[in-house]
C-alpha cells in the first residue's frame, strides 16, 4: 500500500535508476544530483528525407504479350484507385514483384517482340531505383519511421517489446537491399514477408525506445558515479574505523544495482549488439547523398547506429564498476562484483 501511495510502483528503469541514486545520496547524507535528459540527435523530418522516384510509363498496357506473361494484371492493380494510395511498404512490395514480373516477361517473350525490347530498359531503370524505394519506406513510411524516431520512454524492467519482430524485419530488409544493390531479382516470397513484418512491428517503437533507454541509463550512471566520487571521503574503511556508511552503500548495491539494474543494462547491451550490425548494413547500403536531410541523418547514424551512444554507455558502466571495485577492495568486502 505504501508503494502504491508514494509512487504507483513505477516499474520503469528511469524510476529504478532514480531510486538507486537517491538511496545512495541518502546514505551519504548529501543532496542528489538532478537528472536532466541528454541532448540527442533527432531523426530528420520526413519531407527532408523523401527521395523522388520517377514514374515510368508503359505505353503498351493492352498488348497481348503483357497479358500472356502475367505482367498486365500486376500493373493494372498498381494503377487502380487503391494501388495509387498504397503505403510505402506496399509500394516497395509492388516494385519487387514488378521486377520479378519484368524479368519473367523478358525471359519468356520472343526475341522479336517489340514489347520485350521496351521492357529491357524499364527493368534496368527499375532496378536502379529500388534502393530509393527502400530508403523511402524506411525513412518516410509510417511503421519504420515510427521505429527509428526517438521515443522518450525507457523499457520497463524485464520488458523489451519489439526486439524479435524488428530484428527479423531488419534481416529481411538487409537481404533485399543487398540484392537490390547488385541489381539481382528478389524472390516474391521475400516481398510478401514485408507485409507480415509491417503488421508485427506497427505497435512498437523499438529502435527509438532502445536508443533512449541506453542514453537514459548512461546519464543516470554518469551522475551517480559523480555523486559517489565527489563524496568518496565520507566512505570510511579500515581497521578500527566505523564502516557503517560503506556497509549501507553495499546494501544498496546488492538490493538495487546488482539484481535489477545490472541485468537490465546487460540486456540493453546484448540487444544493441545483435541488432546494430544488420541495421548499420541496411542503412549503409542506401543512397545517402540525394536526400535534403542527409547531413542530419549522418549525425543520427553516427550517434545511434555507428556506436557513439553505445560506447558512451559502455564507458559509463566501466566507470561505475571501477568505483565499486575500488570501494569493495578498500573496505575489504569479501564478495566482489
């Protein structure tokens, strides 16, 4: 009842870090250091990232050959009232299926066909445009942009919603972008999986929440290490000295940091290390130079995806760990960390 009255039993990691920090300050009998959100790069606006993809007109839509090789129906669906307003995920799926259809028609139509001769340069142009279509889905499509936009809420303790769905989707997108960059035809099944991934990720804000959770943990660790280091002279240890403050600090460590915050940060670290390589590969494959917001996106990528944020997180963990190791050794506490 006391928990409910005072805090509502807030299970967010932010609240747990705040509790840890405040308890240490209370033991040391000093003022806590106020937390302030770090300044973090933002994903550029959609209008600054959208890349134009030119429409290509096929003048022989009624041609018998297009009907025979199955391409006519696919193009007709794209030009329907529903096809013209499809979202970015479905646009990418259509482009992949269109490439497959173009290749099939080129391979099956007779060499003397005028339609075949028209389709060959269209195939080459569409293949060259595909990385732009992937880019537009990733940075201007609702579901993916929602994932990548910084989401200022930390993951609750032991809850990391969205990891499995997002890593599966990213790995498929990497495969698609690798094939697109070498202008190879992509399997229709892989194109259809885009819709499954879209359905699986739309409820989460995974990447934005992961990045923010890491930044939040880093900030809390840094100010907590600062608090402890500034008042290290209050932690008396040694023979014939009153080690009560050190023992109380050790209790806080074993009640909050070791069983709750350490496993939480280990999971953040693990998930980032698993998902960073395919995400980095995917974005590195795409055409940066043509977007108006390319420079701002590079700053975003350097911080979150190239590893600047993660390195700062690791450094904060190390500095905090070194303080405890130093204190445990000086006070001759038997069990280490």
